[in-house]
C-alpha cells in the first residue's frame, strides 16, 4: 500500500486530505513525493511562522534537545521561565500557563475565567459569551465555546454555560450579557476558521466598553492571529485593548506544539496549586523554540508583515473573479467567483498551496516569506481566479 492507502486504512478519517504528500521543505517552499515544489501560503495552518527549517529555530531546538527533552512540572526549568517572562514583558500580562494546543489554551482561559468569577461575583456567574461563526477548538468545552451550530450536532451534550452573540451586532451582545450571569466575553479579533471575518473596530470597542461597565473578563483568542501574524505581536494590540486573558498557540513555537494562556492583573492569583496542570505543558524543547521565534518578532519584522499584507490586498482587489479580501496582516481571506475548492485545487496544480476557510480562500504565509516567492504565488492565484 502507498502512503495514501495506508492513511485511509489506519488513520482516523477526520480530515479531508488533499492528494498531496509532503516529504520535505525549506523556508516557504515544500516538496512532494515526486519532487514537485510548491510555494506554501498555508504554513501548516499558521504554524510555521518562520517557514520550514528556519536555522536559528532549529539550532535553539537542537541545543535544548542536547540538554534534556522533558521533565515534569514538579521541577523548575529555564526555557519555561524565560519564555513566560518574555511574553509578560511584551504584553503587560502578569502570568502564563503553558499547554500544548489552542484548544487547551482556551480550556485554561475558560477555567480561569470561571474561577475568577466564582471567587469575585459568585459561582452562578459562570456563563461565557462567545460569537457566532467563531472557532475555539475541538474539545467538548471549546466546541461548546465555538459559535457554529453545525459543528455541535453530533456531540451533545456539550459543556453548558456558553451563549452566542451575533458577530458585529453590539445590541445582541448587550442583550446576551443582560440576560445571563456572565463571567466574560471570548472572541477572536479576526475569526479564522469561521471565514477570516475581521470584527468591526466599533464592535471591538463596544466589547471593551461592555467589559468595563459590566465587570466582565475580556478574553481574546489569539491562537491563529497572534504571534506576529496581524502585523502586531498580538492581534488585540491593533485595537488598543487591555485584555484580561489571552490564549495563543499555532505560530507560538514555529512548528512544535505549544499553547499559552496569558493572565492579566486581575487573574494573576486565580489559578493556584492543584487547580490546573499539564504533563507536557511548557515542554523545554517547545519553549526553547518559542523563545527563538518570539524574540525575533520585532518592529522590523512586523513592518514587513504589514507591507506584505498591503501588497497582497492591493494586488488581489478588483481582479477578475475576485470578490473581495478580508482579514488583517498575513491572515487573509479571498472571496472568489469560483468555489474555494476549485481555486485551491487549481493553485495546487500550478505549485501554490492555499487553504479554505468557510468558503473563502485563506492565505496564511510565513511572516518571513521572501517577497519574490510571495509575488509569484499571488500572480498564480490571480491567474487561477480570473481563468
Ligand atoms: C486553531 C484554533 C484553535 C484550536 O487550536 P488547536 O491547536 O487545533 O487545538 C482555537 N482557536 C482558534 C482561533 C484557532 O484558530
């Protein structure tokens, strides 16, 4: 059996895989089993922020590998504290809990919010308001937080205590807050899986006002938009927000699994010994990799992200077969006349990898993609959409 047949026989069939086997890569170019090369505008869904095989990242990971790969959270380790300090200093948040994925980062956010609300307002204030077309993960609780009915259907009962307000509808949000005893509001500044929908700036400002007025925790899911992708270190920084909880993962470690939940001033003493934990969370190899990526997301790189973003938007807007471009930074959604599936397949044929997001073509290139490769890939996308 070949790899495709073995996969279909032995791997749980939870993914619509494309007919493509990746065997190696470098930077923003990946190669399939036949030696065909592709410019990668997907980065493993916003994970390989510095591309594949980034030398400084690899060295940081190997150096730690040569010391030790894992211990338990019963002992102190240097990479974990260095990364936590770096994240706190760059955000003004006070404490970090490390896990292994975006869903787990949100699980921690939800546990922390519920405990804070129980400690300060009473245990009945356990409801978390999230938004329609949001995405917060695949565990039973983060699925409950995800405001997409079609994903809920076959997994009832989900964790109770979530209500969904209409995205970009402040009146509806205010109503949901008034009708429930609410701990906090959880949202993505740009909804990724839900279709690369940027929240309106006024709506985001409205969330901030409501949180302040009603004493609600502002919980920002930065799993996809965070770690430089928005053109700022975290997406919320584009809107001048001061969140109470920030969850992140995907691009944090540039390719190894690491989740982080950042807790602000109010919540710095909420999670106490024994209230939460993770065997792998804060793994030294992952933390060493993340120190390498986060320390290099500086103003110069962020400016580059914003320039590349502007280039993509300008190039695509108004072209034949392209209906519009949404999103921010290097997290962009392209609405096309052809179906997204058709565009994705045609791009792959021509050597460019792009993603889907609720019917849009989603672009999540490496922050460091060379301009020449980006231009080449965008030209192919334009050609495909207009053909
Ligand atoms: C991908 C994603 C998640 C889930 O992350 P996993 O690492 O797959 O668990 C949560 N929130 C957002 C916004 C995401 O994009």
